[in-house]
C-alpha cells in the first residue's frame, strides 16, 4: 500500500463504539491479509478497553459488506508454490474468526449488500447481525473448489434441517429476509433506517437494534423447505443427486444442475466437512478447516482452476479433475482430512 492510499480497514472510535469499515469497494471489500491484520489489531485493542462497549462492522461503497477472502491472491500464491503465504492468509483469518467469536462485547454487523464466505466469517460468530433488503448472503465456495470455511463448518450444520448443507453445496444466494429465516442473520432492518440505527448504536449500544428491527418478509426458500430437508440430508453427494432427480420437480432439477457445475471433489469434501463439523466445537472446526486448506489450496488442481473460471477469466467453464461426481474416490476424499497436529 502506498502512503497516500486509504486504509483497507478503517478503525475508528465513535461514541461508545469501535467502528470498522471494510474499505476495498472495487473488490467488494474482499479480505486481504492487510485487512485481516488490521482486524486482529482492533480486536486486541478493544476487547479489554472498557470505553469500547460494542463494535460496529460495515462495508464501504454501498454494494457489499464483504465478498469473501482475496482468493485471487491466494491462487497466485498457490500457483507460485508459496505455501507460507497461503498458510499466513488462512491461519491469520481463522485467528480473527476466533477473536470475533470470543470478543466479550456485542459485535454488530450491518450487512447491506453482498456477504459471502469470509464476509460471513467476520459476522456470524458474534452478533447482532443486521441485514437489509439489499443483502445477498451466500457460501459459494464449491464454485471455486474450496469448502465452507471461516468456521462455517461449525455454523452450517446447526441451521434448521438441511438448510446449511443446501447452502454449502449449491452456493444458494439468500436475500436478507432469507438469511434471517435461515438463522445466519438475527435482525431485518430496512436500508433507509440504517443511518439512524448506526447513530443509535454508537450513542446507546447494541440494545438499540430492537427499536429498528422489523419482521422480515417470508423466505424465498419456504416453498422448498421440505424438499431441501428430504434431499440434502442424504449421506453422500451421489445420494443427494439421486434424491433430487427422484423429486421430479423443476426446482429439484435446477438444484441438481447447479450441483453438476460445481467441483465434484469440493462437493464431497464439503459434505464430509459438515458431517464432521456437526460433532465438533468451533475451535476444532477451524483447526480441521485450516488443515484441509493446506491440501485443497496447495495440492489439488481444482482450486486454482475454480478461481480462474469464476474470478480471473470469468469464462464459467472450469475443467475439474475428476470431472464427474461418479469418478470421485471416497477414499481419496477421506485422505484429504489429514489428522490435525500442532505443527500442521
Ligand atoms: C466463491 C468464493 C468467492 C467468490 C466467488 C465464488 C470469494 C470471493 C469472491 C470475490 C468476489 C468479488 C471480488 C473479489 C472476490 O468471489 O471468496 O475480490 O472483487 O472473495 O464463487 O469463495
């Protein structure tokens, strides 16, 4: 960063709050290592500062809260064989996720735009989490051959029914209202009331949220809730696909089509991870995710190919290895879950 550039995470003291503004609007505020380090500094400075009674987190630019991690940079590091850079990014990001989860005061996220992947990780482990009618919330990792990370392998299995598995495998885009019904967000506030809510938060604290929240509209996925639970509660990806095919509805056919575009390896890794996450605490989930990141990002070709197809060349034509779900070897998936050790 040049000396004249604005910080990519702007930390301020306002009233009784510490405020954090993710500030890379052209990249939808996707998290860089620099931003992650600034998050860590703010958490360390504010957690025991009695004058800071809450944190308010938001995204700059009016379009996004945070689109995720800076996976373009991670891909370049992986292609260059720079394992240390990959390790620094994810280990420091997950330390921030832990710092937010254990932050002893309200951590208020104002989600008024795109919130995906790493953006969910800096919001979901604490609260309240406010969404507006402009929120778009998703876990799209299977499109880039990653997996639900930033502690979401703990969160997603705890959502109602099989909603978490559905979100993780298909990358379904939720509206603000949907994300309240799914349990990822806690309150719905219309965008036009956000400036007044923000002023009340820094003046009074997090209890102000209740005065601004309104009942969210019905979930868009409500008509499909039963089918989501029927199909996405199956034990393996081939069984989920078979269940979707057996539904015989246009919706189910659409979901199957979406799954068949994702990395087959990533679908299997993600399902296995959520099944394990259901039985582990957040710290264990983050440790499992970090160990898995090393294998998936550094050693499997699909991650670099997925980021290439979605974010670099934007051709939407990834060449996955293997290309078909039928050709994924379950033993190879299990082997990717290397035992978590202190040395990594
Ligand atoms: C899956 C992801 C991400 C994604 C798209 C996916 C992700 C991420 C971004 C993103 C989007 C816009 C940007 C940017 C990154 O997109 O994690 O820098 O300008 O950060 O399908 O996991």
